[in-house]
C-alpha cells in the first residue's frame, strides 16, 4: 500500500456557467459486496460525511433499516437523513470505514466531512499548485 | 470602462433616442437584479450538525467494538 495519494483539483462549471476548481476526490465505495467508483467533494466545513440518496440505493443500502435520528443543517435540513457505514478506498491507500449521513436529497454531491473522513485522513490542500494530498492518519 | 467614443455617440443622439437608451438600460438592470433576487444558491455543506456527528461517531464506535 502507498503512503500518500495525490490528486489534481478539478475544474467544474456551476449552473450559471462559472468555472471553479474543486477538490473532488475519486474513491471506491463498498457496501455488502457492491462497489461503486465515484467522486466526492472534500468539505472541511461539513461536520459529517453526506451520502446522496441514489448513491446509497445503488450501493444496496436499506433505507428502512438505516439508523434514524440524524438532523442535518443548511439546505439539507429539510431532508430526512439516516446513518450508514460504508467502506471507502482512496487510491492505493488501505480502505477505511466511513460513517455517512445518508440524505433523501437527490442532487447533493457526495461530501467528505469532519466525521469521519478528516478523522481518518490527513489532507494537505496545495491550492496554488492545484493539487491536494491525502495520507492515512496512522502515518507519523 | 466607458470609452470617450461611446459617450460622444450617446451625446449625439436625439431626445427620443436618448430616452430609448435610458429605458433599455433601466430595464436591463431591473431584470438582472430580479434574477439575482430569485436565485437560490445551493449550499449543501452541513457545517453545523453536531447531533448528526454524534450519532455517526456512536455508530463507528459500535462497529469498532463489534470487530474487536
């Protein structure tokens, strides 16, 4: 397994046609034998990881049995959210178990937040060079 | 920046043409401000969700204990 994974910022266009560079991280999510390759936004301001509804369904998550009682904030406050644990692999790093707030919102991006993505990985944002680096927390 | 050439051209317009230019610009500004006022910016980040964070942390701890 590699020690550090490095990724480029990705240029994305918003609905108003404005371009911006975003730290979008390619990952492989695994749940109950199903794996999905996708990208998620590194959101240091988010208290929790957020999983959009359709992605949880694609992974085979069972909404009915997922942990209830999660209350999100901001635009997500009006959607019900439940808790789900999903294995996440970043590049060649060892997989980690991430807890997600699985929201019924459909058009929200996959978000990596403080609980618990940033508790599992140290992230270095080298924005001036348009790259970011990720290393497991266990490394010195 | 408005060029001197454009200002000179506007000065040479007759009264009716000047009024049309004023009306066109006023309409455009009003339209742009309406668009801005009606635009909903989607900020999904749950930056203040300590309750959800506590539940997810509890789930991770339960999972860790199950796998010990």
